[in-house]
């Protein structure tokens, strides 16, 4: 994989463009594989936490082919579209929701050599592009011409913009300590001490805000099935629905990878265990984060809409501001 | 020269990711179109409303509080973006910039308290 980073330094040309497509396609398949098995793993984990088995028929004892079967079923399912829906927007919404979720992955450094894009504003790029998904969800809600969908879309927009600010602010502490927004440099700075130890408050705020950004329980109000049926994708069926699902899980991938990179030290090994290859370290830390999200989902009940918004603005935001302060003062005094 | 190449290649990479991200849904949805049945009936094309006959257009005027939160978001988001250059250059700026930023965050916080007291943050 050494030549990947070598390729980044080579002279830009149109042949590079096609080489990039070639080296990005494996990532796409890794991500799709992750989504397939993350859904299965989530159902299994939830099953065992709730004292049942989860999928255990399709594909052997562990239900290994369950998601594959689900995807195939979605692929050959009839795609109904309401007559009153706004046709072009209805068609565009899943694409708008999915595209940014995959685009953000280009900024994530997976190991020292598997780096796709290496640029100074990596962190801001990630946050900015991931914010675009809100537009896709809002479009879906609006285009469906369905009351549940519109409410789900509006709630989702309100929630995502409210939690975007604590999300951004909790990262200022990390940037403060690393002195860079380049994700590769941030990882390199964590060679001895991962930032979770330096920025514990920032980490907690970031995880809470990320859960809200991912629309996961306890913050899954946009698709709260007990009140909104399925929220913004009520009217979607077949493969269009699958793309909303896909976007959700690709975001889970991206957010977990970002948490790994920012707070857990990315590919850096625990000192003394450097003989284990770096991608294994990344995978271990990444899996722990993904499991944590599943665990949170299984443990907490859903919040009410008013609790959700007030928690974001009245508790998380001041806490994030205080954290910036605290980090600046700690850095001034001790570093 | 090397760093310029990294810079240009990185942004090419983003374009590549964008192209792939657009291609996947287009290819998959086109493949789906060839595979799936398509027999629309009048009942299928109705809007779902828990079994009740749908009435009125769903695109109504919406509660104003969403708009207020959107305004708050714009304010705070822009202000947060100002924090980033400071955080990146913190080592070179030193104590003076720290105090300046302190004042800035306090002003930000006062804005939040003002909105809070005005009842903007109340959802119900």
C-alpha cells in the first residue's frame, strides 16, 4: 500500500484520476461489506442484550446471510411512488442523502499508508460535508407530501443543526492540542497519549452529539416509529429506502472512524505492542466504538422532542464552551 | 512542489469520491428498475396516512420555532468557525489571544443566555 501515499505526491494528471477510481472502489466494497455486517451485528447485539437470539435462520446458525437476503428482497421489491409526491425531488432525495456520507470517508486516514486525501482542512471538511445530509432528509420529507414524512424531515433538520454546534465546539479542544486540522497530523500527535485522556469532556460531548447527528436512539426522533411511523422515509420503498439505510450506516462507519482518529489515536498502537500491524489497531478501536453505539441504542429509551432540543442548547452547548476554555487554560499552564 | 501535488491530488480524490458516490445509487437504482415489477394501481399511489383517506396537502406552513432554531444555528455556527483558526494557531498567539478569545466566548455565551431568557430555546 506504500504506493498509495506515493501516488498522492505524484504529478496530477488525468491518468491519476482513473487510478484513484481504482483505489477507491475497494474502499467502497469495504464500506458496503461493513454496512451489511454492521446491520447484522446490530441485530445480533440487540438480540442478545434483550435476551433473544436475533437473526439465526438465513445463512447458518449466526444468520450470516440475513442482510444479503434483505438487500436482494429490497432490490426486487416494487417501488411505489405516491402520485402527489414531487417527482424529481423524490427521486433525488436518497442520492443527496447518500453522496455526502461516502464523500466524507475520503478525509479519514485509516493507516499510515492508506490515506485517501491528505489536506489541511480535513476535519472541517468532514463536518461541513456531513452536514449536507440534512438537506437530503429534508428533501425526502418535503417531496413525499406526507404529513409524517414532513414532520420527520423538519425534526431531523432541527435536531441536526442543534447538535452540529456542540459537535463542532467539542472538537476545538482537539484542534487546540494538536495545532492542526489535518487528520493525519492529529493521529501522529497522539503517538503516546490519545486525546481521550487529554479531552475527556470533549470526547463525551462529541459522542453524544454524534449519536444525535446519526439519528440513533436515544436521539432518533426523526424516525420515531411510535409517533411518526418511519419519519422522513415513510413513502420510500424498495431500493430508494435502502439508500437511506445505507447512508445511515455509512455515517456510522464514518463517525466511528472519526472518533477513532480524533480521540483514540487512530492506527497508533498501545506502547509496547507495536508489532501488531497498524490496520489491526485501527480495526480494534473502530470496532469498540461501533459496539459502543450499539450498546447505547440497546440501553437508553428515546427522548422527547422538547427534552432533546433543550438538552442540546442548554447543557451540551455551554458544556462545550466551557471545555474550550478549560482546554486553553490547561494547555497554557501545563504544555 | 511536492506539497502542491499532494494538495491537488487530495482534491482530485474528493472529486473521485463524489463521482463514485453518485454512480452507486444511479447504477443500483437502474439495476433495480430492470429487476423489479412495476404495476402501479390507484391505491398504491396514495399517500400513506395510517389507513385514513389522506386529506389536504401535507406541505403546510410550519411552526415558527424551527425558523428560530435555524437562525440560532447560523449565528453560533459562524462563531464556532472563528474559533478554529485561533485553535490551530494557538501556539504562536500566546496569552494575549487567549484572553481575547475568552472575551469572545463570553460574548457568545451572553448571546446564548439572552436567547434563553427570551424563551427561544423553549420547544413546547
